[in-house]
C-alpha cells in the first residue's frame, strides 16, 4: 500500500520515497508517529523477498524501515542486497522484531539506527528521520561534488593529454617537468625518456640562440605569443613549432615555464615546396621556348617572359602595359581578340587559334595560341601561351605550293588548273560572264628534245613558261598540263577576244629564238581556243580544246583554231 503525508512538514521539496519492509503493526506505528510531524513522504510496504527484489529495482528510495525478521527474509538479507546492488540509503531497523544476532550482523554492516516499537521511541522518530534524511542529502551532495570533481579532472586530463597541441612545462634549469602525449608522440619519446630530457636535448641548432633569449625572458615573467622555433625529434626529424609561452609564478618568482604549440611542420614543408615550385615555375616561365604572357580583359599585356619578348624582338619593359595588338598582324587582330573575349566570357570553351605575330623588325612569326583563365586572382586575366609554328606554316605552304604547281616551270599544274576550271564550269562566278580556255602545244618540241637532250627540252619549257607569264593578263591562269602542253583560263572574256589574245601569244613565241650552246632554234605553237560552257564537264571542255589544237596542227601548225 502507499500512503502520502501532507500535513506537519519537517522538509520541503521533492517527496521522499520510504520503503516499509515490516509488519502491519510496525507500519501502523511508524505512520502514526510521523503523521503529524512529516510531510512529503511516500510510504510503500513489502512483505516478501520477491517483492523486495522487484521494489529495490525501482530505485530512488530515500529511507528504509525494516523489521529484523519477516516471514521469508530478514533485515540482514535486505542490508546484504543493498550492499551488493550498491544502493546507499538510510536504514532504520525496528528492534524486538527478530533475533538479536541479526541486529548484531547488521551493526557489522554499519547500520546503527534502531527504534523500539513503543511510544517512547516513536516520539523521537520524526527527529531521527529528519536527521537521517538531511545527513543523506549532505552525503549525496558530497558524493555528487566528488563525482563532478573527478569527472572534471578526467575531462581536464583527457583534453590536456589528447589535444593535438604539444604541451610542455620546463623547470628553471631547462629540464622537462611535464609533456603531454601529443608532445611525446611527435618527438618520439616515452614518458620516462621525456622526464630525463632538457630543452637543449631537443632544440634544433638553428633555434638555439633565439630560444636561450626567450627562455630567460620567460623566467623573468614575460609572456611570448606566436613564436616559432624548431625541435629535433628522437628520429632526427626536424619539427617546426608555433605557439605561446608563459611562466608559472609563485611567491613572486617563476617556478617553471609552460608552452602550448602547434606542429606546423607540414605547413612549413608545404610552404618550402611551394617556394621551390614557384621558383621552378618562374624559371620555366622565363626560359621556356614559348611566349608566356598574361593579359587582362582590356587586352593589355600584364607580364611576358624574357624568352617570349626576345622572340618578338623586344625587351620585356617595351611590352608591359601595351595592348597585345602591338605584336599581332593587323589582318589577324579581330579573330585573336574574339578568341580572347570568348575565353573571358566562357572559361570552359575551347578557343585555340593560329595567327601571325609581327616582330619588332616587321617580320612574321606564326604562333599557335592557347589561353587559360588564371585561377585565384581578383581581377580576371588570361595566361596566354604562344608556340612558334612558323616552320610548320612554311613547310605547309611549300607542300601546298608543290601540290598545286609544276616542279619544272613553277606554273600551276594540271590538278590545280582543273580545280579552277571547275569553279568556272559550275557557275560559281557570275553566270553572265563569259570565259575561254586555250590549249597551247609547242610545234616540233620533240625534235629539240631528241637532238639536244632532255636538259635542252626542260630549259626550253622553262623559257617558254617565262615568256607566256609575261604575256597573259593578271586575271588569267597559266598552267603546264604536261610535256610541252600549256593551258590558259581566260576569265571575263568573249571567244573573239580570247582568239585575239591567243594570236598575240602565238606571235610572241614565233619571234622567240631558243639558244642551246651553239645552236639556235625557231619555235612555234599551235593553239586551240574554246568557250567555257556552264555545266559542262572538265573532260569534255578539255577535249574540245584539244580537238581545236589538234586542228591547228593538222592545218599546218603555228596557228590558232577555235
């Protein structure tokens, strides 16, 4: 049963749970004694040991009354169970309710509060309960304080010993009084080894002078902040430290110094590596065989490497602050600045470009340019790398020339001639225009070639090519189709006008004399002239011109047939 006392208070605050392990008679006597003198007590009675186990498990009991002996357990069983469970609660035993041997054994457990179940003892029960509860509260507060102090010390030790900082304390003579775990693990010493060390044992030679001065200032009571120095670990590794130092002062004097440091070895090494990397980068930047420069969004040159400036024929100072247009061919400037602008607007876009730079002496330098937006800068700027591709362009131009020109005469070859003729036949030009094709075949070329040799024949072809080049109009295309056969595309001309121009060519060649050593040869040419007809094939057009030329030869050579 549970009974709550609400009048006659001797305590305030939380209601105290009272466990009554006693008979009905003992319970009634105790409740009667406390009814008018105690409030805030909640009584709960048990009769059997099974109830005892279950009830104690509920916990938070403030006071226990117990007969010395119950039907199936004794006060000694209760005391033993509380001791085993580690439950600390005031116990009042009711004398005369069991054997004295049980009371004696309970005394051995430290239980010394006994009451007799008579009116004389019960009158003093409220005071006894008050004292016991107050003493229990004091003991609980004391235990709580001890627990909190122990936990605080444990937290302090845990923080102190497991922080990532290196913590040390030095005696005035430089011996290590204390080092934390991080200090020892970083330096590679055990706790016992660290206790036998002095500052000089671990100090790096580079930090010897500065630390001697600092240590003396600490002993004089000065505090030092953000100091850096180097230790030498047991393994010989250099440890870079950064931290604060101070003094522990007692009775006006420094008894020891303390220091709290961060291991900045990785940072220092990273900075050293960065310095080396930057130096290497600068060396590469300055001496690379390419033009390295940085430009802003306005197209101004912010920097340029020495090698690049020399490639352009300038000193570095002559280009810094100048527009990049200063070294770009006028015909390429628009395309280059469009590429640069695109890179500023969209850094991820691909925008490589090849163009011509102008050296200080006016010569041309072909470059392949790649630009990248430089990261980590406030004002956007491009790192521009230009590689000299002049030789490749020259080679490509040579190959393109060779692919479209006759190797002997340097005239347009047959393939290039047919390509240009196809343009006229397909009507890519103005369809109202008229054009003509002339086929020229030297007369009796084989005689000179056979009698004087191929060298003479080649020389004759070269001279004829030069002669014809001097006679054709600038808009016309002169080509060697092969052997002694030449062809001319006459653009924007009628067939009648083309025949007149062809006659001029025939007359010029007729007047020409070819000299080979001591021999002199007169040369003539047969010419076929036809109009260009839109939509006709190249083969058909050439065939018509060949037939006209053949007709001129058949009619006696040295004439024109259209």
